[in-house]
C-alpha cells in the first residue's frame, strides 16, 4: 500500500494506477458552515424529465460527479442538447418521442440509477439500444427492472449468469401497455423505471410498494405536469402524451453527502457543523431520525418559504458533538436510509451499547458488497461487529465501545465505503491509511476539499 505522510490539506497523491492512496495522521476538530452540491437522486430525474419535456429547463446547483455526468452523457448520446457551465445545466427538451437512436452503445459508467431509469425511458422508444456499464455496475443485478419492463412490452436481452441478469443490456422499445406492478423488493430505482415507461404506455400504470421508498420521481413528475395519483404504497400514472418543463429547478443539497459530516461532527468532541440548504425530503431523512434516536444533537430548520425550490423541502442542519447510544434499526426503516447505512455503522462503533441493523441484505448488491467492505474494515479498527442471519434476513450487530483505532483500510472501490472510513479514521486513535480515495468521484469529488474547509484548532 502506497501512502503519504502529510496533513489533511495534502491528503491526495496520484498514483500510476490512477488510484489515490493516503494516510490520515492528523486529527482536527470539524467546525464551520458548508453548502453541498445538489442531491444526486434528484439530479438524475431532473435531467431525464427535462430531456423528455417540451421546452427548455435550467438546472441549478447541479452536482458534477461521475454518476450525474453518466446520465448527462447518456442523454446527449440520445440526441438531447445539453449545455453545462460549472453547476448550471441547460437542457433543450426533445419531448416524449424526440430521442434519437445512438450510433454506438451507450455507456453509463457505474451509475445504477442512470442504467435503471434509462431502461424505463428506452422501453418507450421505437429503436434498439445497447447499454454498457463499468466494472462495478456490471456486477449488479438487473432482473428486478428488466422483468416489469418486459411485462409492459419491451424487448430486453442481457448477460445471464446464475439465472440473474447483468449489463450489458440491449433494449428495443415499442408499443407498451400499462400494468399494475407489485415491487418484490423496496427499490426507488425500479419504481422510477416502471413509472417512466408508463409515460409511453397505453392505459394506466400502477406501482404498489410494500414499503415506501424515495419519492423524488413522483415529485418531479408532478412539476413536469404528469397526471399522477399518489396514495400510501400505491402510485398510478395516467399517460397524457406530453410533459412541460417548469423552466428552472434548483436542486437542494445532497443529504446522503451531508450524512458523512453529520456523523463526523457527532463523534469528534467539541465539533459543530452547519449545513445549509440540505434536502429534507421526508423519504430521505431517515439518517437524521436514526442519529437523533442515538441522542445526536442535530437541529433541523425547514425553510418556510423557498423561492428556489417548490417541489422538495430543504433547510438548515446544525450538528454538535454528542455522546451516542446504541439502538435497533428495524427492517422497515432500511429503504429510507440504505445509502447512509455505512456511515451509520461508523456512528454505532462510537456509541455506547449495542446497535442492531435488521434486514440490511440489500447492501450486498450495491457498488460493492457494503456489508463485507464495512465489516472487514471496522474489524481492523477494533470494532466488535458481526453479521447474523435470522429468518432469511441479514442483521448487523455492533457492540459500541466509544472508540476505534487506526488501521490499514481498503475502499473496495466503493465511494460510500471510502468516505465512511475517512470519517472513522479522523475520529480513531492512531494513524490510518486508505488504499484508494479516487472512487469518491462517483458521488462527491469535493469530499476532501469540504473536509479541509472544516479544519479547526486542535
């Protein structure tokens, strides 16, 4: 492992293998005020619906990272004119039937949201498209989205391994029909793909959820003028044949990115961080609710009047250092905080008492097996952590000891694992090294820069 022995402001060193390794050898007290780039989940959907609408739409506070750019580039390959200047993006809508057949396979990098939502759109196109993915996304299961799209009438072929489907995927759209689809797994991406396909279908499309998932797609469809009925665990789309853009959308800050700084401020004594204009979507604040249950000192102020954003709640978070206690996170809560579970596992290590995360198996099929990546690394740091199976569900058990120790850590090429381990390392006793930080460019390329801005006096 190649590491450098420098303070926080010089953490990054490029290697000949395009990886970035570094050593954390200096502690700091995080204090300050930050505003984060736009929410990744919202950005994907804003781009796609802007492309399918009539007229031009301007997106502000657009997050510039690998995932969002994967969607932008894929839409460009399908004939959409998109102009980006820093964090502002202008999209010239092509309407529902205006996309063009690409001249070559569409590359979606390692963005699962891009791939799954794009499949929903391409299901309604009257041409054939091949989608190829990066190494990590090519290992993620795609049957969950291919199956309902086939039921609607799309022709889909993919790589098959052990009865599961994976990218690359070829899809030929056509005459779709509306369906009633009961989600077998809680997945906002699958729900979104089916609803997007429903825009092109004959008849109504209904998605039924066992557990409610993120509702960004429903909110976004409404501001683009879709005929949508949202009831508890049941969403019905009646296709109207046209979408109209709102002109401008301001994307609130990414709460999944904010989670790393919430935990950082909570577990390091004398810390205080203020996060401005963070997304406070009710389907995304599970991480705040869990941390508060663990006795974290977090003050939430929702903006009462927000002229920049009339479709997603947003506001300010004030986080102070706290003494955490262990809790139980039930399986029904998992869809609301699936992306934040790795950093919550770090928080649990610094809590007093046992934390149990029930039904966390979905973490196995992210960019990497996040249960494995976090358990392996946290054990190296001295955590008392294990995985138990009960009733067909995987539960993570952490006996919090209020501390961790430095260790040689491995990111497994996963952005959320890497950022969670950086937070753990700053709060741990002793030096820690991480083999690769470059993977954070997938969702948060400014992560280290934001950390640096919070350096306080020791």
